[in-house]
C-alpha cells in the first residue's frame, strides 16, 4: 500500500478545506460577530495540519494509485474532513458537544441537511456561512475539487473520482480526469452564480442569497433560518429554488454536452433524464391532487407547495416550505418513494439514482418474460446501448445493500430509545438518501436534536455510507483494506 501517497492526498484535502473556511472568516469579520476567532483558529489548524501531511518526503518511486487505495482515501478523507469541519461549531459555542458538531459537519459535507441546530441566533453569520459552504464543497465532491486544483497530485486519479462519484459507473467528459474535474466545477460555479443572481432579483440580501444558493447547489438544504425557505414566504423565491433544485439533480455531463454543441437535444436524448422528468412531473401532479382538500381546493396554492416539496425531496435537497407531515398519507408515501429514488447519477443529489431504478425495472421485466421464453437472449439497454451484465449485477447488489442499510440503520437508531418506529425508519432513510427531513420527530418542522449520543453517531455514519454509495465505507471496515498489498 502506498501509504505516503495516501497521507499526501489526505493532507491536500484537509489544506483545501482550511482555505475554504477563509470566506466564512471574512464574512464574520464583516458582521463583527463573536465567531471570528473560532473560524480563524479552525482554518489555521486545518491548513497547518494539511500542509504537514502533504509535505512529507516521498519514498515511493511511483505514484500509481490502486482502486482499493482510492476507496480508502475517499472514506478516510470524508471522515477527516468532517472532523476538521466541525471545529467552527465547537469553538464558537454554537454546538458545544462533539457528537452534535460532528453530526452537523457530516450532514453538511454529505449534503444531507439533517440538523441538530436549535439556536438560529444570527450572531453566527460566519459559522452559518461555513455551514452552507460545506454543502457546496460536498455537493460535487471534495476529491473532485482537489483534483481540479491539484491535477498532478498522483499519476492515476480515476480511482478517486470513481470512489466518490454517484452512479453505477464513471464516465469522464474528457480523457484527463483533472480536466474533467475543472469542467464539472466550472459548470457547478456557473449554475450557483445564476441562482445567486436570481435570488438577488427576488429581493434576498447578498448573504441570504449566497447561503441558499450554496445549499441548493449541493442539494443540501441548510438554511440560516429555523423555518427554512418558509421564512421568506415568497412565491418568487419558492419558484426559483424549485427550478434550481431540479436542475442540480440533473447529470452534469448533459450540461457539458449542451455547451459543446448538442444543445437542448442532449437532455431529451438521455433516457435517465426523461425518466427523471417523468417521475418528478407525475409525482407533482399526484401530490397536488391529493393535497387539494388540505389547501381548501386552491389548485395554485397546492401546486406551489407540492412542487417545491417534491423537487426538494427527489433532489434530496431538504428545504421546507410546508409541514408535509400533516399532508394526506398518499402524499407522504410519494415523498418517501422519492427519497428512495433520488435524482440522476452524476448530479449533486443522493438516493438510489434514477438510472439504477430504471435498470432494476428492466431487469425485473426481463426476468418475468424469461419464464415464458427461457431460451431467449435479452440484453438490458440504456440509451439504445447494451449494458454490461457485470454493471447490472452491481446495480442489483447495490439496491439490496441500500435497503438493508436503511433497515439496519432503523434498528440501530431504535436502540437510542428515544422515538417511535416511523421516526426511526424515516430518520435512517433520510440519512442514507442524504435528504434531510423525515417524518415523526424528525419531520419538516423538527430536527435530530432529540436523539442521544448513540443516535447522532449512528446518523453520522449512515450519512457517510449514503453519500459515498456504500462501498468505500464498507471497504474501510474490512481487514483486507489495511493489508500491505
């Protein structure tokens, strides 16, 4: 195992995280809040620790990175990133308990948006800005950001991106992984800037527009208001964020194809996008219909809140404008299904991903038809291209492991002894799918503060398992991962 290279890459990740804290530090200086020193100490410690790790002398002659090492770097990197990321919460006193600060940092970087924050005192402008920044960093992936800034860090980087990127397979936009990372972050920054400007036009302050643009871009859902987006009570703000939540749930490769010449046709040619659009629109119409009586038969009001919440849940953003725990049971069930599905592979969203759901449906259909035609050879196709059977098998295994993890997480959370079955199941699902709100005691107007130390630690690791799509975290806890070869 190339240990020194692993340490150097982890050092680069931590150092970049430290530099990413500086804007929040400057925001704190501007508002003259009491969290300036906490942010200053945090970014100094992260940069110093990262630099010390990155600058260790090389001994290995090659910089070849194996797949197993890529998975280890990904899992350990996200844990270390969360440990350093929780320092501003601890040092400022906003979340003085370690398990709470760690949970909040993990939730931010994994773009889950589940929170234990009950104090939305706006004397923490800098820390709340850092809280939103963790979404923006984690949305596209910290390793993708690292490769965009330091493309020559190692001779082979595709394993890092593969271990961190959401979806059943890795497809590079251009041959070089570092250049792909730069393209992705350029598109990411452009879309974030577009939303920022749109929210300014809606009347939000630059601070509020930046915080909510970062949270939307990462499909995270952290707001600096306890009432989330409902605090603005604005149709225009709801509409803008609804559209951008959906957009950030789209595979970023499609935006690149659109830019280089395929135009809008690139979206319609993509089977996953068509499925994503169909699921979102059909769910919105059904939820709007089911909610009519709740909103006194006002179709436009029902459409406004139903479309926002569906877009928020299926994109796994987790913003809230309505207490959907009071909606009809049919509407809540559709939202739970949307939590499982998630958005597109190659986006910043969580969930199982639409392309996997599509493959599973085709696999089920093939198996059913095979009972009547056992000798017929039928391959699964996506975008008219045959999918390798090994990928189909991996997708089926992933789905089984995903559902198993949700129920295992529910059981582990129930050991905390705090809440009922519905709360524990939806808390586990929302953590694994990186959504944010659940039902019951972790509903849209509640949070995870009621869980004890055990529940918060379990929730933190469920979020990491979900964001990294299971395998890197599972590998981290196997004995073979730490063998020399």
